[in-house]
C-alpha cells in the first residue's frame, strides 16, 4: 500500500484507539511503550537520587516552631491581663472616691463608668487589631521579598513527566510506586522512609526541591544550601539498591572490577580486552574516537568556510571597484546632461523668437498678397473696360457708312 509518514507525540502514540489494532502499527506502539518505560526509569532514578540527597526532617525545627507560637500566644495573653488589671485598679479608686457622695448620683456615675469601660474596651480592641494588622503586613512583605529560581531543571523535568496534570505536587503513594518500578529491589519500609523525608500532608511539593531562594544583593548564600553533585561511584551504588544481597548476581562483582580499572586508567576495555576509548565524565560514557572524528569534521568545515569567506571578500572588492567605475560614469553623464539641458534651453529660446518673426513675416506677406490681388482685379477691370470702349468706337463708323 501507500507509505504514510507523520509526526506524533508520545502521549498520542500511547493513547490507543480501536483503529490501532493493525499489523503495520504494532511495531510503532511497541517502540512507544519501550521508550516510555525507558523515560520512566531514568526520571524515576533522578527522583530517587534527589530523595537520597534530601536531608531528614529535624525534630528541633518543629519544637522551635511550636515554642515560638506558644511565646506569641503567651505575650498576647499577658498584655491583655495587664490591661484588665489597670482597668480594675482605676475602677476601684473611682469607687472609693465616690462612696462619700449621694446615692442618687451613684446611678449616674455607674452609667458613666459603663460607658467609659465600653469606650476603653473598643480602643484596646482597635489597638490590638492595628498591631495584628501591622504584623500581618510585615509577614506579607517578608514573603514578597523572597524570590525563587529553579536550580535543578533535570529534576523538575523528571517530576513533571509523572505530574501530567501539572498540579505541582505528587501523592506519597505515587512516589513510592515510581521508586518501586525502577527495579532496585527496595523494601516498602525503605521506600516509605525515603519518601517521608520530603512529604508533607501526604503530598510531595516538588517545587521545594527544585527551586531555591534567590539571595538579595546584600545577602550571601549559605554553604548549607549549596548541594554537591553525586560522584559516579555513588550513583553506581545507588543504582544497585538491594540487588547486592540477592543470590546469583555475578554482574555486581564485574561492575566493581570495572570501577577499579577505570580508576587506574581512563581508557575502558571491552570483554575481549581491547581498548574501546570510552571515558566516564559526570556519569556519562564518552567515546574519544567519535569525538576526534567530529573535531576533524568541524575543522574541515571551518577551513572550507574560511575559503568561502576569502572568495566572498574578493568578490566584494571587485563589486566595490565596479561600483566606483559606474559612479564615475554616472557623474560624467550627469554633467553632460546638464550641459545639454542648457543648450536645449538656449535653442528653445532661439526657436521661439524665430517662430514669432516668421509668423509676423507670413502675416505681412498675406496682407501684401491681398493688396496685390485687389490691385490686379482693379487693373484687369480697367483694361477690360478700355477694350470694350475701343471696340464699340470702331463699330459705330462702320455702321454709319453702310447706312
């Protein structure tokens, strides 16, 4: 049939439909499942490393928080007691001074006292509210001043891969299942102990692990906040988990031998003993041969690019020269154009004057022609009359003789 190629995300490939039960899509779905398992394993191991690095909860911090809360409550209660004692003293002194007065006035005084008490209580309550409001504002300012920044983007990516809804937290049960799926053969108690180091109220807010407070320019970062990266040997130990204690795990011994060889010489060896030119750098295996080949290719491409740059510069110089020549020619042509325009303007003036004079001459000629035509007509008329008169004179005597 026809070959169809299209781009799809991993989530779309894993979201199966009833149409995806054909043979041509089986290999794609199998690859997607294996790729998803690989990502789950890698990101789960990143979370496991972060949990191992995380410090345990200190009971002293909890006790300090409780003691601070108790102190604040005690101080508030003591302030209230002092105010009530002062009020009682004032009331007792007023009573002693007013016992000598009449009984009729006592009622009015008692009313006034009640009103004074209410006013004082209102004032005290307002003062307390103002103090509490100031404290809340100070706390809000302190919270606003703190700014956070992501210091571990790889760990954030690992958490967001499992947090598909982007809620910002993972449940403790989900984290335990993620660690169990890595294949470290850890017990449930070990996993639970790890997760409880970071969990609060049955949820893991992973932003607290990935984000750190940005220090103000006046403050300095504490050394305790600086987290060091795990070494390759520590990562290898973490990746083993409880597999060391399982029977029939011979691969563990070979791993330890390989680690010793890597410490002795940076070049690793294959199973046959030949050098493979592999080096471990920050937990990743690097092939020196491929890197050298890439360097050679990059140098060749750089040399070719330099040659092309030289050729381009030459062409640019030639273009500049040709542009200069064309500029000179254009200047010459512009000067010639100006001269021709001046000549044209002079010639146009001459032609206009000649046309005006020719029109005048033509008008004079036309007038003279008209006059000549009129003269010719009068002359011809006069000559004709004379001839007719002469012929008439000749005819008259002949007629007389005949008669």
